């Protein structure tokens, strides 16, 4: 009786510890998070022409400028709705905001795309969690349509 009660206590303690440490270090697995992007952009990031844009060279080009990095962060945080052109093709759909991703997760998934999915284009400089926090704070009032309007100045083609 006594023994199982103290074992239960140890278990509860471990669970509490897990709950305390999880939000800080978990969820930054960019490859796993990309699974949700792949539902639309496909596993390879090739996308579906005219419907879901590819995450390819355009992504790396945009990630090489400040305006482009802000746009990419906001696309994930706020969503995006065109008309936009990607790789010369028009898109006028809606990407829903990925609102459940915290700053570390947004950085991780963008870094996964920049290194494992978009393999051509300029050298990729990884996003930091703090950079994403700044982008999020600055874009809190933007709608998906507002983000779409930032596309033209973001360096995409
Ligand atoms: C429900 C489908 C869907 C999901 C899920 C989704 N996207 Fe999108 N995404 C879109 C659509 C549609 C567009 C283009 C919007 C338009 O037509 O204006 C887009 C646009 C983008 C763009 C802008 C491309 C450019 O060149 O301007 C990026 C970057 C992007 N998505 C990244 C992601 C990432 C990263 C994830 C996962 C965290 C993700 N998307 C999840 C549908 C989706």
C-alpha cells in the first residue's frame, strides 16, 4: 500500500517535470512539422501547379533578403492569400495560418524547407527563434490577404 503510493508520487513528479520541460525543447523537429505542410505543398515541396505553390528556388531567393524573410515567417504565422506569382505561375488560393506553431517550431520548419526541400538558389541562412518572435510581433494585425500583398516586395518570381 505504502510502496505503491510512493511509486505513484514518483510517477506524478516525473510527469510534472516532463510537462514543465516539454514546451521549451519539444516541437522543434522541422521534418516532423513539415508533414502538415506536405499535405498541400507535397512531400518533395514540388506543389501542385496553379493550386499549391512549390517551395523551391523562390523560397531560397526570398530567404536571402530581410523583406523576404519577414514574408516567409508571416506566411506561416498569419497565412497567405494571393493573387501571387510563384515560379512564374499565378496562385489565388488561401493558405491557412499555422497558428498552433510556436516561434521555435516556425523557425524549425522554415529551416527544414530551406535546407531539405528547397535545394537550389542562394545560400540559406537559418531562421532563429528570436527572429521569428520579432516577425510575429510586427505582423500581429495582418490578415492572409495583407501578407499576400507583401509577396511582390519579398523577392519571389
Ligand atoms: C491547406 C493547405 C496548405 C498548408 C497546410 C500549407 N500551405 Fe503553404 N500555401 C498554401 C497555398 C494555397 C499557398 C498559396 C496561397 C495563394 O494562392 O495565394 C501557400 C503559400 C505558401 C508560401 C508562399 C510561397 C511563395 O513563393 O510566395 C510558403 C512559403 C508556404 N506556403 C509555406 C508553407 C509551410 C512552411 C507550411 C507548413 C508549416 C505550409 N505552407 C502549409 C497552402 C498550404
